[in-house]
C-alpha cells in the first residue's frame, strides 16, 4: 500500500498540473491550425482565384486560332467565382468587338508617358536624386510651362535646370521651378512637379522633348517626350476618369478589381488609369479584356526607389 506523505503528494500534484498544461497547449495549437485551414478554404472559395477558373474563362473569351487577340464571342460572361453554391457571384458581362461601342472622343488614344520612370543620377557626387515619369505642355498659367512629373531626394534643395528641345533641332536651357506634392510623410523621396517655362506663339512652336539635371552638374538626364494636353481651359467635356494608385505585391484579387471597375462604371466613370508595378496573372488577364474595350489604360510603374 502506497503511503501518501505530504512531500509525495506535492510531487504528484505538480506532475498532474504539467499534464493539464500540455493538453491545453496541444488543444490551442489544434484550434489555431483548424482556423488557418478554414480561412484559407474560405478565401479560395469566395474569391474564385484558381487556375481552373481561368482555364474555363479562357475557353470562353480566347479565340480558337490563337493568332487573333480579339474576343470571338458575341457576348462573353466572365464568371470570377465558379463555386457550385455561388455560381452567379461576381459575373462581368463583356461585349465583343462586334458589339463594342466606339471610344468616346473625350479619351482619344494617346501616349501618356515615355513608357516608364527615368533615373537621372549619373554621378555619385550629385546631391540630387531625380526620377522623371512624364511631361506635358501646360498653358493654363500666365506663362506656359512644360510640366514634368517626377520624384526626387535632395540633400540641400539643389536647383534644377531644364533643357527644352524643339523639332527643328534647336534647344534652350531654362531654370525649373519645383512644386513639391506635400504628402511624402517625411520620407526620403517626395513627388513633385518641375515647371519649365517656354515661349508660346505662332513663330515659336512648343518643345517636343525635355531633359533635366542639377544646375551645376554637366550631365543631362535622358530626354522624355512632351505631350500636349487634350482639354484646354473652358472646354470641359463632363466625362469622368479615375486614376488608381500603383498595383504592387503581385496584386491578384481579380474579383475585387472587377467589382471596383463595374461599380464605378455604373456611377458614371468612363475611363480607368492603372499603374502596373507588379500584378498577378489573373488581374493581368482581366485588365487586358478591359483594355480591349477601351475602358482601361495600363501604364508601367517600375520606380526603383530604396
């Protein structure tokens, strides 16, 4: 017969308590694992982002010949979630070229930038780190300017110069005015407009390309084209466009993006401008369909800022 001394009783009690704690820990890990499995299943079930889904969608709107990028069907219905229980969730009706309306005159096909960001820092000793994206003729001010859109990091507020190049082969150098966009949250780089004044009269046609540099440096940036603004003051058309911030981190929530586009089209949006830093294959396919309709303009956004 075991004799239960006070010391032996305390040892057995500690052993029993340890077993209970181990059981609770194992149960907690099991609950956490089941929670992860549940939400993972729910995400794929309700988002419809699977290769099988897009294989079915490809069979609907991809031509059989594989040599023509147009949509063959008279009307295509892209089902973004093919779950048996939610068959009709997030369906987008896309007309084919045969039924596609003509592009609205408000948004004529025109190049929007030189294609991507241009880095202008050619010397390690320069104080100005400058990135350029696009440039436009802007005659809304008292003095017409070339409005250059860019990003910069400056140690001491270095001065910037513009080299305006004309179709005749001539060029002029002017001082640029920097207009900082005050939403950089005290980060190293900030967005800015660089305004380069030019003479706007019939005898002097506007410049066609522009280069920038720090005033006291020798090397100019690569040149970028200058695009005219299609709409002038007093010529508002009443049309509505949405500019969406860059898509990044391999963004691939295709059903959410389709909902965003279709909702804003219902309330009157005519054109969407997306900037592609990195997107997934599903979103890429959806954007291409919208681009064929003339609804979306997609521009590259490879900004190497660290």
